[in-house]
C-alpha cells in the first residue's frame, strides 16, 4: 500500500476516534449553552438553522437600517441641508421600517428558536423559555403598535445572560460553556 494513502487512512481513523470520544462526552455531560448551534445527537437541524439564520438576519437588518439612515444623512450633509422633503421622508421611513418592524420580527423568530432549544436541551429553567415564547409573540404581534415593545427582546437577552453568569459563578466551572473541539 502506498504510504501516503496509509497515512491518510490512519489520520481518518484518529479523527474518527476523536469525534466518537467527543460524542460520548457530549452525551455524558449536559449539553452546553455555547453548543446550541451544534447539539450533537440531540440536535434538531431545523431549529439550529432557524436559530443561526434569524440571528444573522437580525444583525444584517440592523446594519442595513443604519446604512440607509447614514446614506440619507450623508447626502443631506453633502447638499448642505437642501435635501428634498420626499427623499428625507423616504430614507427615514425605510430605515425605521427595517429596524423597528422587520428586525424585531427576526428577533422574535430568534427568541422562539432559542426558547425551543432551551426547552429541548433542558439548558435553563422552563419559565425562562416560556417567557421567551411570550416575548416572541408580543414582538410578532405588537411591534408596530407600541414602540416600547421593542425593549422586551434586549431585556430577555439580558435575563438569559445574567442566568448564565450566575450559574457559572455558583459552580466555579461554567455548566453552560463551549465544549472544546480540540
């Protein structure tokens, strides 16, 4: 047998044993919050895809809204304030719609997928996931009705973050940590 082929097959067997060892470790330990995107055997690909996709779309929409607003303000500054009222209104309306309606709806989808992963993986208390569902429904329905509804998403993220910090400080070693891939 060619030594290069033999070496490659040995490398694959070492890699396979590392992957198998990691899978056994993940099955033995509680699934960590940092591994939400890759839950191993317990993973539901749909929720992992929705989780990642909605988070990326949320951030992307915030960037698009900021770029649109900056573009309109840049044009207005270049024209020394002589920008037509229609152009100013259009730019403001587009930026506001993207940031306040569509980005918040993506935040709601992100909250739903995160809450589902939290419940299925038993990563946090059930009440925290159920609060996430309630906030997501409120964001989906009420985002265009009441402006203060938009603050529910960062408040929920803050509560989840505080829970992670408290849990990791209680145990000395964080239960909710990213598993090493090396």
